[in-house]
């Protein structure tokens, strides 16, 4: 059964050696203290915490699940205690605003903390994870009084947060939502309606829960233009900030799910619950997107987390399990058989997991840096980082969760039949990973956001912002023979990416369904190139370090994995491009009733 | 929640119109009665049975699972009753030998029966399914007395069978197995050892269970050359054939699995159990392969079954669920939103499921016909069918289970977050489908069987036997303009297949790891071409029928799905070919200890 060990060496490689975070944060006002050494010291401490307190609850949490009895939600054994330690150690406030009790460290660090808790135990990590988005929304849209009341205890971790969007009849299409908010004489609102799929909607880990709720004001315009944002506490808050009586929001049911069973997914009834308007009336949907973008990077991290955890589990097994002889000759003459890591196909699966996990790590940390630059960079840096972040977020969310699921499935496959047994711990990762392609916007929704809103919606400008980054990198290393195997391929694909986009854009002008027909394949195609960029960046650092240092095996494995990625995974772009170019007729030219069996 | 409806129209299309089974069986001695009408009449009756009795137990079986109490295994509610009806109606004996109570109908019919029960409820279908392999093994290797004793009640369904191969330390590598069989004075053997992962190893559905067991005789040669085959009944059998006292074989534990929870996966202890040698001493492994080949076609059918069931579930949802407007204009002006089947990406997922399910059906039924020709054809037909079957079986097993799992995952995706909830019934299909790539030889094992034993081992001859079939088909339709879009691609790939194989073969002469490095991608590449052949065969029939008949929508959908397959799925061969051609260095040139994190 895999027990997560934080890959600190790889984290350090990405943070310091590849992304040179120390130097970046020196240049960002207020982040000067975030040196390479400080970042790594914090992460080492965090790694000890998650390995010791959170990882051991991964499998037991799945077995036990959450319980609802008489309206009270109970999380699995050990969950509240681990959360109490997490709060006590100050982890929730890492990258939050110091004016409200935060430690004002870079967002990057908060994102890596999410990776650490999530790799150790994704379901556990969702409780503090959901708070993060609520914190962001309150920071941006709450009044000073609301911030003192809700933001401070959220940042300290004393309370947790949720996002209440989905209703039974509307998930993606939030314009259809029906929850209503009636103004009350005291300036508050009474909320009425039912929300579903509310992660951490109720639990026993904190004394209060701050719900961020989408609802309609009376006489609001229909559709998405009539949605407002409210803050609704589980327990009413007294004037002195202490927790008062119960508010009218209750968990009516817990969902019985494929995985993440230790995460309480609630049906929440708002029955005259007292809430307070956040921001302007009827502008709730736009405000909620603040929350959603943060959440999408968080969910992208789930792909990385599951790829890493399943890699750790199957790697240990592959080195240990003796079965069959290598076809190129006996490798373990003293044993009855060779360890299965000698078999080429087992290596193919392990390297696929490793390539997605470590490539995903570089991708996610880069997004973390961008989000810090958006907040603290100069105007020009901000604008560029904002554009890159807008472009890369849907790719990260969809691509890394799809590849994380693939990696988790390889993790089972390496173990053969044993991987299918719960005891092995590997099948849980597949079940847990499956949600990531669904929540916070499905892969299809991310793909439409990418091709429609981001790429075609900007006239291609957002794509060009990033292909320019890739192009500059390729130019920097074009004279190096040892990088030719990567940069020749990467610069070719970088150009092809633009040409392919142009073709889709032209076709979509004639027929918008052309964008929809290309969307998911285009997103995956883009994802492979983005990861190719990060693997090339890692390869060049590893090549340099290998010449200078003695830590050979780490850097050799990096270069080798980069090569594997280029030769066996990046090549998937060929088929994706071919499929994209076939257009929409092969999807749309059939009457709905002919879809039958 | 999807409740399986047998796709009788499609079954009829494949059986009669595409594969012209009636005409084939007219030409095979003893199968003359198997006319198209008879085959369809049997299937209609079978469909009524599985829809009415077996499908309703699919979800409850998963919820309840199997129980082990005081050594007694209990299957979920309704399972024994449905099995009793199944036996009463005579379904077990459909394609069995009439000398032992069988109905002597074609194997094809038995395989379709497996599809029907398995699509309705895979876990339930495994109980009679396992018997099928035991029957085949006894038919081939048992003495007349053993046949009367064990085969007759297996064929009637009164008893069920198992295959006992795996031990904790050996799955793929059966040469390592340790279970021992000591000769007794009366000519029987006393078996001692522990077998794991024994499907249907114990249950409450039949009064006796016939275990086919691999074990070692004393002083047998080490490794795979010292393995013999035994028949070991759960209950000893009296001379008159009645069930006697309990034998020394017991279920020590049930595995707690990701899916197929209603299938009892047993740890079986053989504690001096009385068994009888089947066939010659030390030739058990070869004899077991009789069983394995049958089982592999059975498992291939699981891929088809789950693709079909998940397609049915997500199709219904896609037509019903209203969410967002079509980007090319409102399609459902009377509703608040359009049904999600208007969205191109939803159609892409539905068509992928449909293409794998219906293509898989043609592939499986073709294998069924081949297995009948192997038994009843003339010498030349037999030899050709035997070669095709040897070549196609590992492809069917691995490719159809991989694509079945993909289809099942799309089935969840179409439902969005709702697909992740157990209530939807869709996530169960993913969990159930995941085992199919593992048992009866993993995808990697099938791939080595294909490239190593079958293709390179025959000097390419087995591949050529099948590419000739494809080539002849392409020649037959080469003058048809309406088939050009398919046959141009197919004949190109058919040729490329041979060339690619030659390259792998040449490389493998230098370095055997080259075969292992290519294996899985080569198998998948081959699978896409094989399915392309069947889609082209279906397309030409549909084009002809569309001109002649009024049943337009069915045939239009066939042609459309063929086109979709060619343009969006068969194109995956490009990336697979590219990956194959990169060779083994990108997998093997890294020391084992550098695989780390």
C-alpha cells in the first residue's frame, strides 16, 4: 500500500533549479523573504506533517467514509485531529493576506502545500482546500466588516469554507439556478433553495463553515445576469466574532460516490438561512469566477498528486515483485524470477507516470509563480502573467487531470490483479482521480473555455503570448547540440500549434460547432506541447547540472524521462492533430434520433 | 441508472447481414439447423431472460457484494434464483456437446449468450461463464468416466466450474507455482496448497463446484514443465454421480475489490483435497491453455459488454439532460436549455462508445464463427481459421478491454458530476471494466503473446493470414466510390502493418527487448486496424441496405459511425506507429536504481 513520501528533491529541482524562485521573489515587493532556502525549509516541515499525520489516514478514510446521523456529519477517524494540528501549526495562513492574519508568503507555497496534503490524502486536503477559494473570494469582494468577521477565522483555519453553486438541474449552466435570496429589514437576506455536490458542506472539523452561495434576488433578470453572491455561515456570528446560534442551512444527505469517500459531498438545504450580499447585486457569476480560477489550479494539482502517488506505489512494487525472466537474459540469477521492472512494458508505464507527475509539477509551480507575478509584478509583468495564466489554467485543469487518471490506471496495471484489490491501495487512486475530470468544470468545459473564450476570443493573442515564451526558450538553447533532440521537435510543434489554431478559427467563423468539435482534442494537443516545454526546460537544467555536480542519477533520470516524454508521449500530438483536422461533420451530421442502439 | 436492453437489431445486423452466419452454418456439419431465423429466435428469448432476471440485479449486486460467514459464501440477493431459472431454461448447454447433454449449437451462440448475461450483469455472468472454460478443458482432456461424472452436470448447469491457477507469488509466471498433488493408493491425488483470485471459487448458486487445478506431482521437473492438471470437486461425487461429502477445499477469504463485487473472488485452501489427474502428468500448462483461450474470448467480450452498457446509459442521459445552448443556435426553444446531445464533444464521446461497442461486436462474433470453423470446417478452412483465431485472440482480449474501459469512462463523463455518484449506475461500469485488462493475462501479456509468440514466432505468417483477409476485402470493394473513404485508408494501413512488423522483427533479432518495447503499442495499433476492417465491412453492408430498404436511420447511423471511426479513432494509429518506431532505448537505457522520486 503506497504511503506518500514528499518528493522533496524534485520539488527543490523545480522550485530552485528550473524556475529559480528565489530570484523571482527577490524582485516581487513583499516577497523578498521567500528565498530558495526559506521555501525549502517550509516544505520540509510541511512534508513531515503530511507524511506523519495525513498520509496514514488515506486508506482508512476511504474505508470509513463520512456519516450523516441526525443532521450531523462525521468525518473518518483521525480527520478532525489531523486538521486541528494543521491549524495549530499555522499551515492555513501560509499565503494569505497579513492584514487578516496571513503570513503573506507566495501563492506558490500555498499551491505546493495543496499538492502535499492532496498527494498524501486528497479527500482530507479538500477540507482546507475549499477554504482557499472562499478566502480569495472574500479578499476580493467582501466589505471590511465582512472580512473581519469571516476572512480572519478562515485564514487561521478555525473555520472552513465552501462554494455553493450547483443545483440538481444545473451544474455547468448556472444561469438556470433557482435558489432565492429575500431582502430582510436588517439588511441581511433570507436564502431558500437546495444546493448539491457541496464539498466540505458539513463536517466535524471546524466550529463554523462559511458558505459562498450563488442565488437570485427578487426581480433579478433571468439567466446568468441575475445571479448574486452571498456569504452564509453555518453558525450565525455574534457581533464580537464568536459563534452564535445555528443558521438555517442543513445537510440533507451525503452523496455515495465512486471515490473521495472521506470528503463530505453534501446536499445543502437553505431554509430561510441568513446571508449577506457579497459585492454588487446581479454580478455574482463574474465574482464567482475569482473563486473558480483558484479552484481550477487546485484541481489541476489533483492530477499531479495522483500521478505522483500512483507512481510511488507501482515503482515500489515493480522493484520488489519477481515474475518471469527478462527476454534479453536473466537479470536476477539468485532469484526465482526477475523483478518486473526489467520488462520494457512495465518501464513504459512507470515512465509515463513519472513524466506526467514531474512534468505536471513544473507546470503547476509555474502557474503558482504566475499568480504571484499577477499580484506583485510591475504593470508589464502583470499583464503578461495574467494572459499566460488565463491561457494555461484550463489546459492545466483538464490535461493534468486526464493524464493523472491515466497514470493512476497504469499504477493499477503494474500490479496486475493485485492492483484491483483494495488492500493494494492502488485502485483507490483511480477512483479518487476520476472526479478531477468532472468537478470545477469538466474537461469539455475547460476545452470550450480554452478554444472559445481564451484563444479565439482573444483573436489568438493569448496563445501567442505563450508560444512566444516557448519560442524564446528554443532560441536560447538553439546552439546546444545536447538540446537538439528536444528543441527541434518543440519549435516545430510550437509553430504547428499556431497554424492549427488558425485553421480551427477560420472554420469556426463559418460554423461555431467547428470549435466545439475540435475542443477537447485541441486542449489535449496543447497540453502535450505545454508539458513538452517544461520537460525541455527541465532537460537543459539537468544537462548543465550533470556536468557540474555529482548527483548523477537524479539528473540522468531527468534527461532520460524528458527523452521518453518526447519520443513516446509528445508523439500523441500527431493523432490529435489528425482528428482535429477532420472537422465537425463527423460529429454533427447525424440526426439526434439516429443516435440509438 | 442504465438497465440493459439487448441491442437485438444490431446483433441481427452482425450475425445475418454482415457475417452471414446462416449460410456459414449450412456448410458446417452438424450446424445445419442454425439458420439465421433460429439464431435470432434463440437470442430474442435470451434477451427477454437477461433483461427480466439478470439486469435488475446489476446494481444491487454491487451494493451487497458477497459474504463469507463460517466458511460459507453467500452471493447477493436474487443471484441464486436467477441462476436457477437460467439452468431451468437450458441456457448453459447451448453450445455444448450433445453426447453429454449439450444442444450442440454453434459456439457463436454461446459467446453471444455470454455477451447478453455479461452486458446485463457482468458479475452474475461470471458464475456460468467460468463453467464454460472448465467444460472445454474436460471435453478435451478428461476420460470418458470423468466426463460422465463432471462434464454432464457442468453442461446442464447443475454444477459450476472454476480455473485455479494463480498463487500469491505467481500470476503470470505459473512456472513458480507450489501447490502439490500427492498420489494416493486409490489412484486419486491429495492436493495441498493455496490458490488466490479464484472467481466463483465458492458460492451458493449450485450444489457442487468443479475446480480445474494446476499443481505439481512429487519429483516433477521444476518450472513450467512440471505442472499437471487436476479436477477437484468441492463436494465429493458418489459412484452414482450424486453429491457426497465435503472435499478438503475451502474458501479462506473473499477479496475486497474495486468492482465486480458480486463475483466471489476466493482464496481457496486445498488441504488434502481429493483430486484426479486430467490428461498426462507434467503437461498441465499446455492443457490449461485450452481453457485460457476460451477465457480470453470471454474476457474480450467484457470490453464489448461494458462499452455497450455505458453507451446505453449515457445516451439516455444525453437526450434528456438540458444544459446550455448549442453554440450554433438554439435547438430546443421550448426548453430552458438544449439537450446536451447537441454539443459536439458529447457526441464525440457517445460515438466513441458506439464505435467500440458495435465494432467490438462484429469482431467478437467473427471470432465465434472462427471457433466454429476450427471445429467443423474442412481441413483447409480449419487451418486458416485456427491461424486467424490464434492471431486475433490476444488482440481482442487486450484491445477490446482497453477500449471498453475508455468507453465506460466516457459514460461517466457524459453525465458530469452525476456520473461520479453511485446512484447513476455509471461509475460501477468503470470499476467493473477495470478488471478486464488484468485477468486472463494483462494487456502487456497479451501484447507479448501477439508480437512474440504469434507474429514473430510464426515468422510473420499469422499476420499475413489476416492481412490477406483484409486485402481480399479491399479488392472486392475497390471499384465502389462510396467505399473509397474507408478502403483507401484501410488498404494503406494494412500494408503499413506488415512493414512496421518487419521493422520490429529486424530490431528484435538484435535485441529481444525491442519486441517488448513495441508490444503494447503494437497490439493497440493492430486492434485499431482490425476494428477498421470490421467497420468497413459493416459500412459496405449498410450502404447496400440503405439503397434497398426503408430502415434508413439504422443504416445511416452505421455509415456515419464508420466514418467517425475512420476519421477520429483509426487515426490513433499514427501516434502509436511513431512511438513504436522509437525503439527500446528510451525504456531500457536507465539503471534500475535511477527509477526513483
